[in-house]
C-alpha cells in the first residue's frame, strides 16, 4: 500500500467527540474532518461498531479515515453503547437500540454546521451489516452506503447457521464477543470512574450463546435485521464488496440482483478484510473507489460510478491448494447486469461415481466419519496464518464422490452452482455437505465452492420437519457463489458427505444417506474478449499507519492430530495478536486466543470445542486484563455450555462470573 500524507484539505482529529442519543446516553466518537469544514461544509461518512475505536479497529481506521477526510469528508467512527468510551450497556448484535442510535448519529451529524446535510454509512462485517439495516430504516440524510463482508440474511448466511445447520462458529463467536466487550474504557477519556464503568459493564455482560442457540430456526429473531425480508425498503445507493475467501461471499450478488436503488458489486479473492489491504493479493485502491462513490452520491459530482458494470468479480485461476497464498492469480471481469446473459447452466448428473451429461442411475450411499471436513479451512480467514482450504483428497475419501470426464477446454464457473438430489436417510435427522472440486491430472483435489443442508430444513428453515427413515425426498439448494477458471485437462468432482467438522456441529446421531438420483447445475460463463470485459482498479493507497511500540510479537499456529489410543481427532489453533503501546496517546492493548476442536470419527456426540480469550491493556498505574474460558458439548437432546469471565485490575482479581446453560436440540 502506498502511503499518502499530502491531502487537498488539512485534517484535524477529535479523539472523543460526544454525541448524545435521544435517551440522553453519550456515545463517544473519533472524528476526522477538514479544518475549514466550518466555512466549507462537507458530507459525513459514518461507521458504527462495538470493536473499540481507540485500540480495536485503529489499524484500519488510521489507513482510511484521515485519507478520506483529507479529500473533503468528515469521518465519524462511533463506539456502540457499552463499548470503548461510550456510555450504556451492550445487549446483543443488531438490536433495535443499536440501529436507533445510528439514526440519531446520522440526524445529529446532518444538522451540524460543518456538514452539508448528506451522510454516508460504511463498514465491514458488523459495520457492513448495520449499514444495510440502517439503510432499510431510511433516515432522511442517509444517501449512500458501502457495505463490506456483510449479509442480507442473518439466519441463512451469517456466523450462526448455514443451510439450517448449526455452525461451530456460533459458539466461537459468543466466546469472542464475551471477551471483546469485557474491556474497560480508557481512563484518560472517561476519568477516575473508569473502573466503576467497567464493573457495571462486566455485571451486565451477556453471554450470547444461549440466545443464539435458542433460535435454531429462521424465526422473528433472525428476520429482524435481515434486509432480504424487504429489499425495497433500501433507497440509498449501495456499493457491496466481498471476497471469495470470506464467509460472506453471497451478499454481493443478492444485493445486485434484488435492490431497486442504485447498486454495484465488487468481489475479490480476499479474506475478511478491507480490500485495500486484504489478502490474497491483488488488493485494490478501495479508498479511491469509495471516493468515487461518495463524490457522486454525497457531493453530486459526476464520477461515472452509476455507469460502472453492475458486477465486477475476480476470476480466480486454478492453483494447487495451500493453507495460505500471498497472491491469487486471475483477472477482473465485469458483467453489465446480474444475473448475466453471459452465463448458461451446464447440468451434470450424478451416476455411479461419475458426473455425466445424461441422466443415469445413482444409488450411492454415504455415512461419513465425523472428522470429515478438517481440510475445509477457516470459516472466516483473517490472515492470522494458515487458514485457507487445504488439499481435499483426505475429505474426499470420507465422502461419496462423482467425477466428470476430463475437460477438453478451459471453462469459467461464475455464479452459484445448484445441487438437486433425490435422497433418503436411515435416521430422522441428517445433514449433508456438498463440495464442488477441481481435480488435477495428478489427482490433486482443490475446493471450488461448497454448500450445506440440514435435511430437516429441506422445505423450510422456518418450519423444519424430521425425515421418515427410508422415504425419498427432493432436496435442492445453492452452493456458495464463486468465480473460478477450470483449466482444460482437469476434472470436476462433486463430493457429498454427512459430516463437515469443525465447520458444522454434527447431527445427534450418525446417519447413512442414500442418493437415489441427482444433478448439479453449474453456471458456465462465456469468456469475453479482454478488451470488452476486463477491469483495472487503481493501486491501494492509505494514510500513514498506526504508530506503535511493539511489546509482544504476534504468532499463529494450527495443528491437527489424531490420538492413536483414543481415536480422537484434535484441531488446535493458537493465535497471539501481540501487545503494543500507542505512541500518540500511550494506551497499551493486546490479545490472544486458543481454540480446540475434538471429535471421534465414530461418535457425533463426542464433539467438543473450547475457546480461551485474553485481552490486556491500560496505562502506567492502571492496567487491566480479562480472561474468558468456554466449552461446548452436546448429547442427543441438548446442547451444553460453560464459560467463565475473569477480570483483573493491576494484577489483582476484580470480577468473576460463571455462565452455564443448556438448550434443547430442535431438528439440529
């Protein structure tokens, strides 16, 4: 990334600008704006998060907000209630209070003398979610948003459930948030009562595992904040961005296809990061692209963004799998409209171990060992380390596989493949994972895309029903969106398994699933000439990076082992983000976590996962530390969790709270 420090307008920063909500609660905002905004008002770009502006998202904030402010914008980065230096208490994600607060900030900002009355909202992940959700509420000053790595459906395409299956990340994220929100405010900003504020937060801190596990179907809890319930509610212009190596890769196509407001989509080869520093490369000039968007919709400048192609995606070349690659070869392609007339469906039928152009008998059964899926990679790669999907042959061996003939020509897969099955199970509950794979001439198996389905949810995520053992049911669902070039000389493979650990929590009993018949519809794109459809982004730029003194180095280690005595497969992840001191204001911050996943191949009820998180920080004479430990298990009828939150002030115990919960399994 090229660092730029010379901007058209000189930037001033406010470390703690108070914004009062309608109920009197004070939110703390970090604000960057041109020093002459009082005489020459500017639009506002607003980001609303629980991740702590002073020591949490500061790396990306430093790259982005000063740069954009220097182009003639006011950038407001608020801490949500109960986080950072903001008053109030944290309750859950995407609450109505959170969204109402965002609307209050937008109204307040638009009324300031240094604002021209127009507001944009942006964010990645949580901030991408609430940007969409607030846009659906239509505050009058909100004219445009940029939503990155987000979702339109909180149940079907979030960190909690997928295809009606319980994601193991539902537990991991609850432990993560318990840790994130356990931290105190900075005493320099809130004063001597900082530890009283901290104690009130700790006493009210929710452990959201129970809430999220009590909503196992797509009920009103998940419909709230799912903008797919009413796409027409969004009137603001929407730029949606994501990455093929991110867990939220489907949102961009959904928005481009369904919104009636101005909308554009960009998907790169990236992980869960902003695209001007995301990996794998190539990163893009996100800030320049964002400026074009904001200049059009917030300043009325003719930048041509409304004439950009509807869908710009990175067509990834086939590469041999590795847990991490610095760069993903390929090229940017464009579609003027999405769905595109350039894409046609190729239907391949599942036969006796083969994919064929014509229908053929199948009759294949599968009952996968419970450790199938260990090569899937992380659900959310964050560039900590070796997080991408590995070579798939070991998981293929635990699945039933169907191979095509050798491809005679290079083909481009662009879109979401759809699997169509006629299927039966010997148990009333079962789940399947379907992977589409690129098989090299030497047998190497590389993941293209995948999808999962809880078979009790075959007709509805809202009203699931058990299977009648032996009965045959039609099951159809989409795999994740992708843009992938399959070379000539390679084969396509469809692999079906009844387990996908640790991505999915296993069913309550091991099932044997029989595929009577099936097919897969693969969107194949007609390749266009380079001059017609290739796109070029500017190179990444950013403001000067965060100035820190490193106190502890970062590290990442992932291991997978099988105990020969017990047969238990164990996945261990140890990530240390290190510890650092801010050289501007002196605040120390650090964190580390450990995750463990245990399972016996023959026993779905042996599944167990643990998480350990530690946050550290403070400044001389006022140091703090929080430590979270959590464990999840299950039996045939219930899920169980235990967790402990400990807080320490200057090395001495300050607070302890234990959580224990039990939730009935309902078709999961």
